[in-house]
């Protein structure tokens, strides 16, 4: 039988860090900022999975409680899940490896007395920075794309995070299940003015990294109107469907250049040649030989040149042709032939068919399949002339 007063929680498996410790020339450690996310864990398998998903080199790391593993990734943001939890920023002071002050700005929780942190900061005397309390915000996150049901601790010691992260604290605490979010580390800059310094040193710029949680799937009305749980379930379902589609696309086998050369001869119309061109480009095998074969097949399947009509007997000189029968008409380019040329030029820029369609729609306000040969020809010249980027 469960202990009714015991609050269940997920196991912490690692830590998401926003910086690291480096050694100075005097061999003294100092904190250094990172532009990307860093992960540490006692489980090498988890760190290997993080490195495989987000990049970075796995290295051994000496953690506070023993040997661990770390990876500094190449990403600034990742998809996460925020499990139900209480998020309460506090002012904390640590000394000799243990916390000796923790208060909310009014009451010091460890001793149940008046908070000294703000009083020290507001005092007139100069205070050693080591005496000052730091705003501390902790929360647990799950990595949406990493195989593990454990949580990763995120800890920040900045005022911005202390003010911003708990914004949805009440809703998160009462959420019926973990809610999806996007964790981003943002670079912020602050300028401090110190009139006691020399004029050239009075303005000092400080750069710091701030963790930010984005909830892109919910509106303010839903968040503060009691609909967070419903919106979260819908977002999780959409994310799962998208992930399945991506995985299914990854599992589709890629064709070789030789296989595409075989398929070229089976194309029955120019549209099928276009599709083969796009697929070969996506599979990374749009070689010179494949291009040449596709262009030849497109030319073969394109409209044939009209044969020269048989000469008609000239009318008598006394009967000149009517004026309204003399027409000077510009013959429209064949759309299929022009489209093949567009794809060939676009392939040199690394554009796939979707990218070409997007640029055409932006330029002409309609899809390419309803455009005439003149419009496609103008679009081709715009690409060659650098007008379309």
C-alpha cells in the first residue's frame, strides 16, 4: 500500500549546465560561459545518446560526487518535457560545500529568521562577492528525443531566469502530465555604470547566458484559463505524429546513381522526369551522368518540333492577302522544357523542388503548375540573373 503523503517523482539522471570551470594561468578555477548546452551524467550511455543527437565529443568529467561524463553540444535549443513540479526561486549562499543560507527575500528558511541576503546587498559597506547570496532557480526537465524516463536538473543563478522561468509555475505544478516545451539558452548583455572608476572604464558590459522555456503550442488564454492540460495533450499527439513521419522518412532506402540511370528509361512523361530529378538530388546522387540522362529523356519526351508544312501555291499577284490575316505572334516556350531547365539551374544552388515552388509562388503569386511558358521563362532568367535568391 502506497504512502499517501509521499509525493512521487522521477529519478534525476543528469544535469543541464550553462557553463563550465576552467583553470587560469595561476591554476585557479574560474567559471566560463558557454554559447551552447552542456550535459553531465554518471551514465556514459546517456551522454553518448545526447552526443549522437545534438553533437559534441564525450569526455570524462570529475563531478562533485565522483567520476562522471560530459558533452558540450553544438545546439542552443532542444525539445524538452516539463514534468509537474514546484518552481520556487530562492536566494542562496554556499560555503565550504554546503548551503548555509536560503531565503525568499523575507524569511531565511534554514533558521526561520529574517533574510540577510538582501540586507547585505543593500548595505553601505563593501561586501566580498563570496558573501553575497545568489538567485537560484532549479527545475527538472526530460529530454524529449533522448531514450530515458529520468529527469535532468537545470539550475540557473541569474536574476533573469529567477524572474522568467517560474512564470507558469502554478500551471506546471498542477499539470496532469509533462508538458512539451523548447529549452533555449539565450545570450544577454547588461551594461553597468560605476562613476568611481576612470571615465573610460565607467561603463562595463557583462555578457551572460539565460535559460528560456518556450511554449510555442499554447496561447496565453489557454495557459491562464485552465486549458493547459488539454492543449498539452494535443501538442504531445502532434509531436508524436511528426516524429513518426520523420522516422519513416529516414527508414526509406536511398537509391544509387546506377539505379536512377535505370529508372530514367522508364519515365513516360516530363513530370516523371522531374520527380526523378528531385529524388536523385534528395538522395545526393544527382551526378553529371544522371543529369545528362534525365535531360536527354526530358528532351525525348518533350513536344516534337512541328514539321514544315507543304508549300501552298502562291496567290495571283493581283490579289494581295488581307491585312487582318498578317499576324506576328510570339510562340510560347514549352512549360515542361523550361521547368526542366529551372530544376537544372536550381540544383546548382542546392534547391529541391519544394524550394523552387516556394520561390515561384512568392514571385508570381501562384503555383508553377498553372503558369504558362512565358512566366516560367521569366522565372528562369530571374534565377540566372541572381534576382531570385
